[in-house]
């Protein structure tokens, strides 16, 4: 426990406190189970809903009973307790809630990624409780085993019934028809075009990962490609003018944290209404959300300072500099949108024009942040490299999920 809680940092504090909010109180004991039960009833799976309700109630009751029976004191002798706690350390209610939810979902929705996500969520909850100083390690291990054991014990006699209900619901529920008609968007490509997209995805992922790694290592060491930061900054300072400053401020506002989310919302909603398909709007929204999360996590982890405040032309910004959120958001929006539009077209002219617009827009967004004095060049470079990774992931998911290979004879 000392090893975990003794290696604290602001970014880990924030993550642990988020886990603390998710895993306890009404959120974990009432809201999340209630939403899950409602979802199962919507899917016409009453047995599954009853199973989830029974496991949640029994697990919660068992946690409170064991806390009362054992009466184990919390590790309050540590001076670095980050959250307020009540009496009763064994077992951890937060971890029991997490493990119970994870195993319920894993047993009801049999996908490998559900198992993986549940295991990661439970492991993070276990680490966070020890990190915050709220529990001993044995409290979290016991809670995880308790939640899993209760769920399996309740599931075992119902396994056949639950599986039969799952198969019947999957085949007949109206959501299936809605999903097939409005969510899934199948598009036809020949084998050569599909391979080209797959190669493009690999290239984006590989190149983006290499550039980001080199940039990150340079920033952490203070050498490498960071040698370009000061020369570029000095050149842009010399190029400042009233007209150019106005243009750069407009670009900063358009790609900023207020305007860009509104633009994305309008584009996604309008796109879905016009095409009557939600797949590509969902991919765009997911890519943008991923960029926001990555920018926040990486920024807090690296903790790089911005350029001097007296160089900033549009107000003071004291948040972290690496990577640039404006550039990452602009690059994600432009590049992902370009792919989602152009991948359904075979015109080389349209592809060239669309990619050119996306690249120019990304460069302008980066120049505006450097010109206005809010970022170093390597901040923008890192943002673009992260965006390439996001685009590679989008292409991979899109071609795997919706792209259907059709040979020339089949087209005829």
C-alpha cells in the first residue's frame, strides 16, 4: 500500500478521485444498476434483468454484513488519506460494486471486449482504493472475489434460461431491426480498395506512434526535436501584424473548446438526419471524444509549461502546453471527416481536394496556436501525431465493421 500511495501525482489523483465517484454512493448502487436493468428490459430480457437485480442486492447486502462482522479499521494512520471514509475497511464496497457490475455484464453480453473492459475497470478500482489510502490491498482482493463469487453463484442455476433468452432477444427485438437499418452502414469495396485502406490505417498508426514517441522523448529530455521550438517562435513573433493577429484569433475561436464542440454536434446530428445512418456520425463523435480524453491525460501526465505569458495575445492560459488541444481537435475533426466522406467516393479529384482542405486546415490551426503564443512547435507536432493514430483507429474500425468486399462479377 505504501508503494502505491507513495507514488502520487496530480494526474493519478484526478483519475483515482473519478474512480471514487464512479464506484460508490448512489451512482454505483442505484443509478448504474437501474440503468442496466432498464436496458435489459428494453431488450426484452426480463430474466437477465432479474439476475442483475438479484446479484446487485445480494452483493450489496453481503458487503455491509461483512463490514459489520469483521469491523476492520481503515488505514487511517496514514496521513495521506485523500477521501473521507466511514468505518469498516473489509471488504471494499467500491471494488465489490465494480466486480459485480463487470461480471454481470460479462455473463450477459458475451463479447471478449466486455470481459476485458470489466477486468480493467475492476483492476483500476482496486488500485484507486489503495492509492487513495481508503483500503488495504486485502480489502480490495476480498471484495473482488466476493462480487465475482456471488454473481457466479446466482448465475449457475439460471445459465440455460439466460442463454436461451439472450438468443431469442437478439434475433427478435426491434432494436435489431433499428440497428441494421439505421446504425449499420454497409459499403461495398473491391479487395484492392479494402487493402489500400488497411495499409493506410497501418501507416497512420505506425507513423503517428513513431512521431509522437520521438516528440515525447524530446520534450521530456529537453533535446531532440525541441530544438525547433525557439527558432519557430522567434520567426512568428517577427511576423506579427494587426491583420494577421485578427485572423489567428478567429481560427483559435473556431477550433476552440466552445465553438468546435458545437460544430461537431451540428455536423453529427445533421449528418445522421440527412443520411438516416448513425454509423459515420458516431465514428466522428467517438474520435473527437477520444482526442479530448487523450489531450487531458497526456497533458496532466507530462505537465509541460506554456511559453511566457507576456507572449500570449488572446488572454492568459495557465493550463499545460503538451499537446495542443486546439490542434488535436482541429486535426481530428478535419482528417476523420475527410476520411468518412472520401472513403465512400472513388473520385481521385475529390479525394485530393478533401485531403488538401483537411491538411491546410490543420496547418492553419497549428499556426494560430504558435502565432498567438500559447504553444511550442513540438506541442502541435505531438497533436498531429496523436490525430494520425486516431484516424488509423477509425479507418480500422470502419473497414472491419462496415466494408463489404464485392468482386467485379458480383457488382454486375
